[in-house]
C-alpha cells in the first residue's frame, strides 16, 4: 500500500511539473522593426563612427598623457556640432560631462553614460586593423566598437538628431564619459563629486551592461534584451607562500611553489562557495524560462522543485549561469623564482574574486583565508568592493525602459540580469536607485565574445537601431 501511495505521488508530481512546463510558453515573437536608414545612410553613419575608432584611447589615469583624448574630443565636436553648440561641456582630467538643459531643471535629471577609453589590442590577431574602423559586409570592426565608444556615438547621435528639430527635453539630461573605466580609475567618481557639488539629483543613471543578445543562453528561441540591475562584488587577493629557498639540483619535498600549487588545486576542485538562487537571479531565469527549449524550460518552470538540484549541478552545465549563483574565484597571476635553477624562498599568486549576494565580500574573503591557513599562506587584499545595490524592477524608470524595449525591439524577450563584470555605473548608486545597465545594441554571441578580444565588431544596422532607441527614450519620457 505504501508503495502504491509513493508511486501515485510521483505520478502526480510528474503530471504537475509537465503541465507547468507546457503552460510556460512565450507568445510568438513579433517581427523585427524595419531599419530607419537605407544602405547609403548606414554607410555614412559607419564612416562617422569610424573616426572615433581610429583614435587609440587606451585608459589613462589623472596626470598621464591625454593627447589622444584631446584629439578624440576635437573629433566629437566635429561630428556633433549642435551638441557642441547647445550642451554645456565640462572636462575633468579627460572625463567629459555634458549638460543639456531641459524645460524643468527642478526635476531629477536623466544621466546617460559610457566611456571613451578602451583596452589595448594586439593587431597580429585581428582580421582587420583594430584601429582602422573598417566596414566589411555591414559590420564595423575595431577596438571600442562595442566597449564602449558605441554608447557615446549613439547617444550623441540621438541628441544631435533631436536638436535639429529644436527638441527640448522635459527635464535636464546629463552625459558622462570617463577615460579610465577599463582600469577602474577615478573618472566616474570625479563626475559624481561634480554633480553632488552642483546639487544635481538624478532620476536614473544609464550605462553599458546587458544588451540585446541573439543567444543570451543556449537553447533559447529568441533574442533577449537583458537589463543589468546589479553588479557582483570584486576583490583582487595576493596569496603568498614563504619557505626555504635553494638550488634546484637538490629540491625539497615541499617548497613555497608546491604549497601554492596544492592550495590552488584544492580551491579549484572544491565547492568553496555556496550556490543559491537569490530572488533577482531566480527572477531572471523565470523570465527567460518560456523561451528555453525542453528540457531547460521544464527545469526553470519548476524552480520550486528543482532549485536545489540546479544549485548543485549548474557549474557542470553552464559556467556563465553558475557565476550568477555565488562567489567565483579565478587565479590570474603568479610569480616564483627569477631563475630557472633557483627554488624561491617566496612565491605568490593573485586570485580574482567576484563575490555573490548570499556570501558577500567579508565572508568570501574569510572562507578563502581559512583554506589558505591550511597551507600556511598569507593573504593580502589588493583591491575590493562590495556588490552594488539592486535596482528595483517595480520603479517607474525601470518599467519605462522595459516599455521602450517592447516598442523598439518587439521580437525580443526582456529579463533582468546580474552583471558578473563591473561598470562605472556603480559609482552613481548614491545619486539614484535607478541604475540601468543596458546597451540597446543587438549582438550575436560571437560579437559579445569579441569584447576585450580579437575582431571586436558590431552591425551597422544594430548601431542605427541603438541611435533610434536612445532618441525614442528621450522623446517619450513623459513622467
């Protein structure tokens, strides 16, 4: 009898979960909107953008040579003469801050962001010159095309278009473009101090982040617009081992290097940090569930049942998804002896941590120290920051952005997104709760992978759509 009851319960559970998965189905996707620009106009737009790509603007800290950025600023003024004439510009160690005065300056302002600086590029590995801004088969190639000169180009193109029609926004609009986002420099912090000193209140701060991705995750049936609502915490930690040095011809059984190797192996092959579906991560997967093919749709539609299982196996299924569930650690640098035949008396590795939301910075570091103590290793935190506040999805600003996405990208799903990387946006959390991290830029998974890598590129059509999106966002903000 007990066996029949258990069997009946299993059958009922199977029926309930299958029905729930069957009901979890997204409506048929609408068609993509036609382009607002013809081929000739797209080519002209691409050639204008290429002028920015052709200027190599590696990150610069205050006091370093800004000559490339001076050239970049001159080119910006030439590309956008109406912006140069009508927007008040402030420059701080290369950082650009623009003020577009609206009808009501007493209302909290809109801030749109990006960064002028890029990471370096190794030309030997590129199909086309990384600073050529060349256009091939409807795509523009170059360092900074996506990360992140497109934001400044598309935002200012949208405003230039609006200025040709004498449009005045309902409230003030600010633009901020740093020169040291890529090396976590102080540019954005200087802009925050400036805004605070001038009494500027913000309705939102909108920066790079999620995008309109063709395959946001495997097994999806449509593109997804993913909006970053928070950024994980960050820490660089130096782990040092000391021991008896000597000549490599008479090695000891244990050295500083071998202790570090044993430590790294254990950390990399153990479940050092817990995996949990926090509410905002769960919301992301539940939003995306209808667009997954079976069996992923079945699992994510029934998180109430399968959440513990997915928390255990996600790392074996998808590393990107697993990174959303908790703290990650990656060993990125190491140093031992300066000579091939010398046993070092001191060796170290550097670990990069991206801390989660159930185990924050303090707890994540404490867990790592406990494991390091086992091998008699010393920890030194080189840099760190906590996770950023979570943008409320029920806010009027967030919902307005969602409505704009539905209007301009009707063929796409929409989901909140936890950013595993970092942006300048986090600095503006003290000025607004509405920190939006979203490129209105369509990208394939291959294009997304080219960010910080070889052959960075974007479709001209996607850049055109992004300009239209920014313009629509500013024109239709009515609240």
